[in-house]
C-alpha cells in the first residue's frame, strides 16, 4: 500500500452516484476514518462527489481509456486501497489487481473466475446447485413446465428488470423479444440479503442477514437485520466455496415449502450494506483493518429495522463544473469494450 499510517491512508470508492458507493463513504465517516476518500464516477454530478475529500471522473468501466485514467488517479492521489462498491469497476479492478499492487494500491476484489460465476446466473446455478439448494433455472423457455416463473436478465444486477410470468402466452412473448434472459422457479417466501466478509486469504469472517421488507429498483429501502446461525454459516460456506476475497452480498429466498434457496451472489459491497454498518458490522472499516494487519473478529450485530429515505445535497452556483458533466475522451470512447 502507498499509505504509511492510518492517518495517511487514501481510499478510492468507485460508483459514487450509486447507493453502494455513497454508503461506503458514509460507513467510513461513521468509523471516523482519518485518511482521504477519493470518489470516482463517470459524471461529476454524483452525490458521493460532495461527500468525499476528493473526486475524479472516470469513464465507464468498459471504455478503452478506463485503465489509463484509473492509473492516473491512483498515482495522482497515492491511492492505497480500492474498495469494491461498483458492480462495473470490479472487473477491471480484478484484471489489473497485480499491476495495481506494483504501484502500491490494493484492489479488494475477488479473482476474475469468481466474478464470472457471480455475474452469470446460469453459471451460478451450474456451479452451486450440486452443493446448495437453488431454484430451477434455465435459459430454455420450453423447459418451463409450471407457473408462475420469474424472468430476469442472465447478467443483470441488483434484482433489476425482474418480471413475474403467469402463463404460457407471456412466457412466449418474453422468450421471443428479450435476449440473455433466464427463467427461474418462482419463490413466494421471505427474501433475505446476507452480507458476508472474507479476509484477503478468502476465509470468511462474518455474515449479517437481513430481511428485505421493501425494494425499489433493486435497492433495499426497508429491511430488518436478524441473527440466524444456520443461515450465516451457509452463506459463509458459499463465499468460501466461491473463493470470495473481501465482501459479497448473497440473495436467499424461501420456497413455497419454506426452504431457503440461493438466488444470487454479488461479489462486492451492496447497495444495502449500510444496514449491516448500522447494526454493528462496518464492512469498509473492517476491510481497512484487515489491510493494516489488525485482527478482525466477528462483530456484535444488533437486530434492527432500517427505513431509508432521500437526502438532498444543495450545490451553490459554481459548486460543480457543468461543462464537465460526464467524462469524454475523443476517439477513445467510440468503441466501448470490457476493460482488461
């Protein structure tokens, strides 16, 4: 790491416009983090920009110029830690983890093969169904034999664009008009998100389950943390089997028989990780402690209910550069691809 002491640590938080990035910054501030927070996003009008110490615009993660710009920012600010609070940035972070380490920056992210298992819901099903209970999942609509069924993007994130299909006619319509779609057994029961933290050697430390009482656009807006030893152990085992490094959030849901089944795995800090922070498990703080060589033990977690609401940031005229609303680099962003 570039940082020589806790007071001089520089942490980069990507996705500063989204809940995960914003809540990562909030969690660090709640822990009285004394270093510097560098927030990045592809637009200057990002809420996290006005909460961090420094902000920098990055192109979107699939742009040609992304890696060059990332290295510029890391070197400019002597970034020592890159936190995984964006579902897009984690891929170039992972692909360049060793190169970043050579310039003193630790990317707290899982290996690329692990990220792929989490990203691809069919690969998740094939990889995990032999050991864990998962709902039937397929890309072949002809294999759907009962209704209702859930249709969702094969590579989607945060439960977005999820559709409940109730009959054969709707199934045929979705199958004919939407590509990269999976069809998954409908689970009517209680839905859980379980935040899991593993150390840098991929060993699980703690798991914090919460019931998703309400979600909007895939983000938890109301939730209740609970203690459930069996569920916690199961999710820590899932994380260990996958080889998760750092944080992940795991979606579990009850079947009609009341069995908890694995639905989705996100190998990063989630949009609702702040629920765990408020309950006593501050994952960003624990990650920083791990990197400082401080022993991190499972924290005492309270069972609490959290209701979220919008909070406004007022920017005075001249407080942001309207001419620099989004990153652009002539001739370099015209053909986007996955950054390597």
